[in-house]
């Protein structure tokens, strides 16, 4: 009984070899040599083959293959071939990355070179960005009005990042505003006369203010001859500077530093080091009350001398000054456009452009804001404030004719062309462009910042935020640019 059982077992493998393995061996014989056929017959499936570790690759001999038909094009990839393919891909990727990096480095180099060139032009006063041609007047509904001061606004500044406005008024108060929301962030209330010893802040009309270029310090000056230094972020009081013998009428931080220049009706310029809470020096030269002061990054400042009808450039390190004449009336405001050029406004109604290298104005527009009064007794609207968008061809002036006038400077600042006017009711006592050139801010009051001889009862005290809209690009010009 056991013999037939074992005979059956012997026949089974023979049948399997003839039925199944014959076809497999025949197919292998067509494509491979004899020794290789045995290897391929024993080879596991492709998925299992791809999971071979790097250790087993080094131990196993690599058997070369021969392809004799199109059916063998999709042959099984050996570990060594896979390593070679991945190495090639990696080298190609490295090459692409190096090319991209070279392009980025070239772009950054060009960008840095461009910025350095701009800095050089800026220092030389030759940088003039031509943006005036693209500006257009805003709609009345787009102008925002911020109200919070009880008396006329006298001065204001904008932080260099364009996020905050600081304003001051005849009510002796200071307000910090959020530009985006228009909300009051901090209010430093004014004190009453006679409370100087116990009140932290001003107790007299604030006439001027300045903010350092890094936004760290805020400086304010008042009629009581005092200069107050504040921490701009928190509006915390830090120092009090004394020394002027008349109302403080002008303040400016030297750009990139904490050196502060101050001007006064006592006809002097004083230099302070705010970091050290220290007085540095005093400069004299004007023959009348100084009405305005400005500075940029050079160690110098410019001033307007009111009724002495002079503009002066003060070289602080050399303790010298340059004197300029040109207006027929009292010069009430001054602003630097760049290191070499400035704009002034006077009570004779004129606006002038100057170069620090010329003793006379490069250009003057008389009656820039028109005239007023009865027939035969007309008087020009005096210019109470001017502003300049730094290193550009755009400036602005304000008066009491209920208009802010924007101007385009000609080539090399040798001309002034009116762009458009923005209706604003009241005395425009202060004007400032944002650093980005996206908006212009006007401080408006019922009275002039220096006196009460004329009151515009219909006007309201407020801060006007005027957007500077750009004209849509001309499709034809865009095509030419491309």
C-alpha cells in the first residue's frame, strides 16, 4: 500500500516541470545565456528587489545584462544602476541650484549697487524721483478728518514707518494717532498756567515738534521757552531742556542720530544730545525771530529768519553759516527737499525753491494762493506752511484760503508748476508728507499758529489725512516699457 503512494509523489514534480517551468525556461533561454537564466529564474519580484540595503549591494556581485528585444527595454534596474541614476539627478539638481543662486546673487548685487548709488545721489542732493506726473486729486469722500484737540492745531509729525501721527495744539495737549484706524492711542493733556511745577507736560502753546528717524524720541517746544523730550512709543516724559530766552519755534532731529536742533524767537540755534540729556552749543546770526528750522542727515540745518528776510544754512561742525535772500516779506516756513534743495513760504504770498549753492532762489511763484480783500486793497494769502516729499519732485504749500496746493518741481528744481489743490477749511498751520508718499497730513485751525489777529469762525480744528492717488498706468506706455 505504501509503494503506490510514493510513486504518485514522484510523478507530480515531473508533471509540474513539464507543464509550468518549461515555458518559463524557454522564455529565459530566448533572452539570456545559460548561467544567467538560472540566476533570473531564482530572482525575487521587483518590489522585494528595491528594498535591498546598501550592505547587501556591496556584497552581491553585479551581473551584466544583454538586451536583444524591445520587450526587454523595461528590464529590472539593478542597485548599481539606481545609484548612478540618482547621482546624475542629484548633480543636475545641484547645477540648477547653483545657477539660481548665481542669478539671485547677481540680482542682489545690482540691487545693492542701485541702493548705494541712490545713497550717493541723496547725499549729493541729486536724487529726484519723478512722481508728480502720476498724482491725481483725491475725492472729497476719501479725505479723513481726525478731531481731538479743543484749540487750533499748530504742528504735527509722522513716524518714519507711516504708522503714527503726533499732533499738538494751542490747548497745550499732544495726541498720538493710529494712521490706519484714526484712533487716539495716547493723549498728553495740557496744563494750566501756573501749574508748571506739578504738571507733567506743557502749560503753554506748543509751536513745534520733531520725531527721531528711528521713532525713539519725540521732542516738543512751546511758548514758555521749554523743550520736552518724550518716549515716542509710550508718550512717557523723559527730559526737559531749558536755555532758550524766547518761544521755541523750530525743532528737528538730525537723520540717523539723536542730535536735536532747536530754533527760537531769541534768534539763536541750539544743539542738544538727547541720548546724553545734554546741551552742546549755541549758534547766532539771525537778526529777527527764527520762524522755522529743518535738517536731514548732514551735520547742518536750515532756518527761516522771519522778518530779517533771510534763509540760512548752518554748518554745525564748522560753526559757520551761509546767508540767502529773496523773499520780499517775512519768511514763515522752510523745508528741505533733499540735501541740496529747499522750499520756503512767506507772508508776501510767495513760494520759493532754493539751492544751497545759490544765494538767490532758483524759482519763485508770487501770490501762490491768490489774493483776498476789497477791490483796490487786495492782499496775497500768506503762506503759513510748506512740505516736501523727500528726494522727489513733489512739494506742497498751505495758507488760509481753504486750499492745500500741490506743486511739481521742474528739472533741477528750476521751476514750479501747480498740480492740483485740495479743499481744506481753515489756517493750514502744518503740512507733512508720509515717507512712502502715500498720503499728506495737514494740521488745521481757526487761527494762525503764532497769533490771534484773525479768526476763521467757519473753520474747524482738525487733522486732515489726504491720500495721494496715482493715475492708472497707460496701456500704451506699459507696452513700450515691455
